[in-house]
C-alpha cells in the first residue's frame, strides 16, 4: 500500500510547510521487508533509505551474523531471523534469495503477510519462479516478479551500495493475474532509485537473460578453466582480465541460475555452438572474409550499444 507521511505523524511535527510537502511527496511505504540482505537486497535498502522512500526497513535471513552486520552498517533498521515475523505489517516484501530457495520462502511467509501487501523478488530466472508462485493461493497478496539487472563480482552486504541500480535496467514480469496498481508501485519504486524499468513476459525475460548474462558467465568460466589447464594464465593481460571478469562471480549462485534457466540456456548454447562451429569452419578453410564480417558485425553492434549508454 502506498501511503503518505501523515500516517507516521509527520503532520504533527514542528516542520516547515515546505519540508512537510517535500516529505509527503517522496515517502512511499511505511515498512519494507527484505529477505536476503546481500549485495542486491542491501543495495536496495541503502537506495530507498537515501531517497527516504520507506519509513522502516526490516532485514531478514537465516544468518544472525550477516543480519547483525547489516544492522551495524545502517543498511536496515530492524532484523529478524524468523521470516514470518519479519513480514508482519510490511507494505512490501522483497525476496532476495536464490530462485530455488525463494519459492520455499514465499510459501512460508505469505500466510503471515499483510493483506494487499506487495510481494516481489530480484531473481534472474523468472518463468519457473513466477509459475510456482502463481500456483500458490496468495489470496489478496499482490505478487509481481522482478529482476534488477545490476551486480558486481563481490557479494555480501559489505559490497552493497545505494547507486548500484542507477542507469541500469530493472525488468518486471507481471502476468494476467497481476495487480496493475502493484506493477505501477514497483515501477515507481525502481525508477526512484535510478533504474530504467521494462515490462516483459517471464519466458521472454529468461531467453534474453540467457543470451546476455547466463551464457556469457558460462563461457567465462570455461575460458578461465581452459587457460588454467593450458598453463597460460601467468601470461594473461588486460584483455583476458576484462573478458573473464564475471568468472569471479559466486559459483554457487551461478550453479543455481544455470539449473533454474535450463531450457532458455540450452537454446542459447545451441545457437552459440552453431556460431562457434561456423567460425571454426572459417578458420579451417582460411575464409578471411567470413571472419572479418563476423568480427565487424560484433564490433559495430557493441560500439552502437556503448554509444547509447554513453560509454563511448
């Protein structure tokens, strides 16, 4: 539920009228619960705090040590290891656990959630997750899948930053059963922390992410292992470092993503194998023209993308 500052007693404070109007405009949710206060969850908490979009943020998770760290860093205002306790009274709940765990988390928490509360997530695989959640009888809980396309090689709440989502895309994956008001509220929330929001069907999201994220991670891991096995890593320089940067990402997380997005990733792998086979054939027969056309198409396409993002 989107609310104004009067519910928090702001109208009774001795605050200049201009400041009251400012607070009324930007204060959105009374309470937000973030389950899984790591890089993404912690960065979202920092961002909404900085923008003053939430009156109170509850951090939840299984690790008391991690939650205590999040509290000490000022990322959250209160911590709970009991997920059901954590979601009580919250207007919005953001599940920031791995996709496989997120289904069990939602199954556990939704009976304790506030009626009409918004439920969302940040997982990078949407199709299986959205189907699993919608098969539950959530009653009046308003669920909309979400995925902020932002991250870093480092993980954990210590790596979180309020600027993580600025000028990055966040994808929302509503279905025919989603509440339009919840979609609008989430769109406004992500835009408020600097993200560009797109609305995409869950299955299309998964194929896009397989091409631009999941397959590249798989390839990066393979290339690093190939270089390790071949003894070439000591001689590697900047190009190898830049191309394989994402191979420093969390192996357990990417194991789960690869399994969760099986069908889309297999389709991307098939297309990649064909393209690689075509390049191999061009090298074998010394077809320089085919090689150059392939390289030029990639260079020009990437340069166009960089210019659009203001990176070139």
